[in-house]
């Protein structure tokens, strides 16, 4: 869960990866390296979300969960287990593999080894690989493996690409590498939004997954009730809505709170983050899976809450959209997040392979809602293929399907919650809640139901 922190307006990389990363290396209490910046401007840095904990990084080969438990006291899962857990294999046997569909992934800097790493990852688990088309937006600097900001985003890139591919193995992947890591309202986010709009205008991409974000409260003008700095950034999502492109965003890893602009401290109250909070975006929250080595559940999913917690709560910027009128007793008059959830817990994280850092080539275990969003982008790609066209904004269909039986929406209601950093969160209860949204999915039923619910061409 690489959390990129930045400058003077907004702060958090809301979803960045919680990277439980490498064989028995301990981090210092303040992970990451401060990047140089003018004295008057708060610096930018990338830090793992798990400062002060032993990380799993650069392991020679993936291990079964029993060995992960023995070594690191966590469960660790591979894509074959995910395929069983989410009931994907019957879809693949029907030829629903994402073929003919394109997933767009947006990350600062990217990774110079992303194709090699995806190929290695795919071979390890007997999956077909796919070509990653890299689009550089702006003057992307040369990759420096000694720059913790760049390696943080390279880890995020690796997770995004490998998780999307794990679910939709035949989907095309377009990776947009932007030149500025700063995810704040005056620098980094506009660059990301302009890159997205360019691809949308060019007709590239059926679903966009975003593993970044910033606390609403840290945008310029928020304290005065002036939300224009956020609303001026919505042009990419508005274009996506017109062109029927699905837009996803991770709901964050701070539970019902999130980071302040300094990137070090959490708010002591409930807050939310953008773009997850945008009504034009489908907000992807986090669950914890409890699987055996085959991928079968040994107990129902819980709320992700270990080395981070699934983001969720009420937006302070956006009022309740029409698609949430049916859950107004829970969200009130505000936009509530998340909408739906996928695997994100670090205890139950995903094996990924990377070689961008020559000192730590190998297998990592990663989690965070920046795992969940690319996983769900694969689900959307499958549904687009099944429908024969783009489904576009799926929010209305998602909430409609949640009210019906046998549509593949699986309620998460075990009573666990996303309280985090002393801020009381929300419990996973029957029906919609602001811990996991409508719940998670049984892909065999959900992909079919979502495809049938889509009306756009």
C-alpha cells in the first residue's frame, strides 16, 4: 500500500498498495526517503503504509499460506485462489476472459520492468500473458531505483497490472505513466485527469482503474466550503460518462478517516477522499478473504482492517446521488462510499512479482484497496465482453442488482468494521453499509447479471 504523500493542497494516495514486502526485512519507523523540494513547499515522499513492521519483499518464489503464517503471521494468496474464490473459472470455460476489452491503468512514473514482470508472473501460475501498452504522459523522468518515490509507484504499477490481468487474462492493458507523483489538486491530479480524458477522447479503454486519491479536506478551499478545486477536476469523468467508459477508484486505506496534508497524521474525525467519493466513479472498498489453498472460503469475507482499513463514509463535497436513494437511511444526504468491495487485506494479500529494484527482485505480498480496484476492473472487462459493448457508469445497475436475488452480489455482513486510527468506522451489516458497500461478488452470476443490466452501446 504505497501511499504517496504530497504538497500543499491534497495529500493522500488514497489507495496505494499496502505492500507487505520481502523476506524478513524490517522497515524503520519512518519508511521512505524525502525528496528534495523548495523549502516553502511541503515535500513529496512515498512511504509504505506499514511503517515499523516486518515486510515481505523479494522472496524467491510464492509460498502457500501455511508457510506465510509460519514466517510472517499472514495469509497470502495467488491468482488461482482468487479465481476460485470469486467463481471466475466457469466464465473462462465459456470464453469470457476479457478478450476484446481494454483496461486503462494510471500511475505516476510506472515501472521499467512491467512487461517482463507480468510475463514472469503469468508463467508462474500458468496464465497467458498479455502485452502492456505504455503511454507516457508528459516528460516522464528516467527511472531511478534509488528514488523511493519512483519505486513506491513502481510497486503500485506492478500490483495494478498483475491484479487486472489475473481476473481478465485476455483483456488489453494500457498503462499511463504520468510525470508527476504529486497527488494534489494543483499539480499531480490535473495531469492524471488530462491523461485520462485524452485516452477517453481517443476511444481508448473500456474501464479505467485508479489506485490514487486525496482527502477531500486537503483540497484548496475546502475549509471555506469552496469545492471548486475538486469539481474542476471532474472533466475526465464527465467525458467517461458521455463515452460510456467505466471509471473505478480505490476507496482508501484509512477506514473512516484518512491522511492530513502533511502525509503523516490522520484526521481525528470521519473524512473521505476523491476521486473515490465522486458520484461518476464506482468506489471500490476492501475485504479480507479467508481461503484454503484451493481458494475455497473457510469462512465468509470480513472488512479489510489490519495494516490499513477499507475506506468508507460520507462525502463532504458531493450530495447523495440518485443511485443511492435506496440506501438513504444509511448514507443520509451525502454520497456514501464504497459501492462494492474486493480483496484488500494485507493478511490475505496477493503475491506479485517485480524486478524494477535490482536489490529486491522477486515476489512480494501486497494489499490495500489499490489491489481491490484493479481486481474489479477485470470484473468489468469480463462483463463488457459478455455484453458485447461498454457498460459505462455501472452504479445504478450495481445498486439495482444488490436488491435482487441471484445476481452475484454477495453481502458482507459479519459485523467487522473499518474503524481505524481511533476514528470509529462502520460495521459490515446486512445490506448496504459504508464498510463494504453492497458487498462483494460471485463473478459467474454477477458478470452475467451486470452485462444484462447494461443498456449502453
